[in-house]
């Protein structure tokens, strides 16, 4: 066998298009990145400062915003650099680190969505005991488990992936370090990685999915038993924002990793933007536009800031 140079860095190609189109995409993603940060930071700030939002539901929403910020900070800055320079290099360690935080934040968000569905189930199925069950301490414990599960499960096959030998080509025709493009460059046996994905990764996604399905099954069965149509509508309206976010989250994930068995590289890149850019952007919009409490808290905060500004400058 010929000697092969061990890969110490990768070249991410990004979108190989004209300079004018790359500058347009850079400007677009930069604006979207700022909107994502501002929108999710606004929700975190409102939930932290407004007493009316000190409830389990809004606490979980703020945790979801933290996950969206972590995801975008892991992916978008390097994507902007790649677009600006028509490709870019990334060290092997940085590539594995990016892959780990990307997978972990996605997994943690899946568990957070499951916990939020459980919260809605308790609120509708057993409203009289809701306050005694969903205490602040219990909510913190659930959130800690979501983050621990997300980051610990993915650490297993991330460490295994880091032990794979990469040699020969070091060009990744993608926007960031994802698992499939990485494994395509491996020159050693990757059976153990696939095995760990099935043993650890699939339950990692199936568990929150099952919790969401079971929770909403009980929610639907409870709602249909409510005698008045107004009561049914009011009960189910508390779930619409969460259902929308769940649909977008799983819809984008399925469109990339499950449904299409064969797709072009360009389509794969575009679809990857759905869950790395579109989902973190749309989540705060859904929760702010469809939620009266958050809109009211934002208006009160804005009025308070304006009042303090004029009070201090007059």
C-alpha cells in the first residue's frame, strides 16, 4: 500500500457559486444570524425579568432559546467565513468539536420539546395539580436532564469518530462538519460508528419522539371530553405554538436524514440550512407572535426602557 498522509485539517467548500451570489448569501445569513440572536435573547430576557412569565412553560421556552443560540453560534459564524472566502480550512479538532456541539444542541432541543409536551399534558390532563407537580425545582431537574442526555449521548460516538483515520482527500463539500460528509472521507473501518449510532443515536431521538406522541395522545383524548367548544378551543390553543415548533423541528430533521435516500450535494446543503438557520429563526417568532403574554411583556419592557431613557436624559 502507498503511504497516505494523515489529515490534520479539512477544507469546507460551502456554496461554490459566483462572488456576487456568495456576497448576497453572506449578507442574508448575517442578518438572519443577528435576528436569531436578538429574538432568542429577547425571549430569555423577558422570561428572566417579567414576573408574569415565571411559569414552567416559559422557563422551557427560554431553555429552547438557549439551545437555538448555541446551535447557531456553532454553525453560522464559520459558515459566514466560508461564504466570504469561497471555502475555508478547519482544523481536525475544531471540526470534531463543531460536530459534537451541533449534535448535542439538536439532541437537547429534542428532549426539551418532549418535556414541554409533558408540561402541556399535565396542564390539560390534571390542571388542579399542575402547580404542585410542575414546581420550579422539578422544572430545573427536567431541564438539567435534557442537557445532560443531549451532551452525554452524543459524546460517545463523537469520541469514536475522532479516533477514525482520515487520509487522502480532506475536502468536505458541505457547509459544516456533519457526520455523513466526515464518514465519507474515512479510510478506516467505520462499522463501530454506525453501530453506536443505532445503539445510542436512534434511542436518543426516539425517546423524546415517543414522549411527545404519548403526551399529545392523552391531550387529545382529554380535550375531546371537554363539553363546551370554547373550553376545547381554549385548552388546545395552549399547545398550538409548541405543536408548530415540534412539526418544524422534526420536519427539517426528517427531510435531511431520513426521507431522502439519495439527493444531490446542493440539495443536501440547502436542506441543512432548514434546521441550522430556519428553525432557530422561526422559533422565537412563533412564540412571540402567537403568545399574548410574551407580547405583553415585550411591550411593557419596551415602555419601561423608553421611560427610563427619557427620565435619565431630561
